[in-house]
C-alpha cells in the first residue's frame, strides 16, 4: 500500500507552464515571421517592426519564455515549478507588457478596427501569446511576493518605450504615430498608457500574492494536527531524498518555504528540519550515484 505523504508536490503545474512557454514561442515566431514577410513585400525596412510595442513586448515575453522552459523541465523532474527571484521579476515585467498589449487591443483597437486587433498575425500577437505567458506566470510555485517597489521596477520597460515613442513621433518626427496618440493631448495620451500599465501591474501583483496563498493551501492540504516531531522529520528527510534522487548534486534545491511552513505548523526548529532534509538529499544522491564523499 502506498504511503500518503503530508507534503504534496504537483508536477501538473510544471507541465502546463512548459506547454504554455513552448506554444507562446511557436505562436510568436510564426506571427513575427509573417510580419517580416509582409514588411519586405511592401518594400519597407524590417527594423520598422521595432517601432511597435506589440513586437517589442512579444520579444521580451519570448525571451523570458526561453529560460522558463529550462525551469519548467526541472519542475517536471522535481514535481515543483520554481525559479529564483530575478527570474520572477523578469517574468512579472514581461507579463505586464504583454497584458497591456492584450488589454489595449481588446478595449481600444477593436473598437476602431477589428481586423487590426484580431486579424491575421495580430490574433497571435494580441491574444494567444499574452494569454499563454500569463498562464505560465500563474503556474509558478516559488511563492515570490512582489512589493510596490518591485512593481515600479517592472513597469520600467513601458516607461522607456513611451519615452522613445513620444520623442521619435512628436519631437524628432521620424516615426509614424502608429497608435494615433496625436489625436489626444500628449500629456493625456501618456497618462492613459502609463496608468493602464500601472493598474495592470497592480492587479497582477494582487493576483500573484493571492495565488501564493492558494499554493500554500494546496501544498499543505494533507497536513494533520498532532503529528509528532519524529514523523515531521521523516517527512523532511523524505522530501530531501526525493530531490536528491531527481536533482543535481551541484545544485541542491532546498525547499525552504515548505520547511518554514512545517516549522510554523508543528513548532519544530527549522534548523532541525533542514538537517533532516539535507541528510535525505545526500542519501538520495548516494542511491543514484554511489558514494559522493571526496575522501
């Protein structure tokens, strides 16, 4: 009879994130290739595509998706999709940009020209890619909480693009006003875009932080009251052993958030749980690779 462990790990999040990242890269590559062909056929420079926030945010999102694939594959192996904080901030920033594209196309462009919003390659750029990147964002189990400072840092790409666009279109006048911001007073159009980006970032931050609470609830749903210290240390040891069996000896994945939750729930020093976890990881490494001692 299989033993029921109190720590539940979920490979499905990693699998969903992996498929979302691969599909978003495929969709973006397809749509970008199509746009390049159309620009060449019109006798224009391909560099003109870089005038579009849609294209630049897509490139940003697909850059992030490329390294997400590596973390998602690791998550499939270890049954937990996690990544470091620098990756979380990049992911958050890229999702702000691509979600802004989705909202702008859905709310504004579609009212003026439905084909420009969702026709041809724009269906991939304005809808499919942003949604797929958003899905991968909410599959992460690292429980990174974002502060207001993180939010302000992560919307810098929107500010940078806006500054370049306003300068090139309204001051230097060597870009076309492709988003028709000239139909509004410059300050009003700037406030419209930047306030949208800020609200999107706020909503994503709130959803991310709520998601972290949900993940903790999912992770701990089998936890019971009254378990003794020995049983909890055995669980920590078993979790470490699993990571040792499926991980890299030079890159030990210490699930400190899980151990912290166990420590708080069962009033056991985290140092004791970490010790049991590390012992399990070493035993797992030994089981797969033999004696790992250098002596």
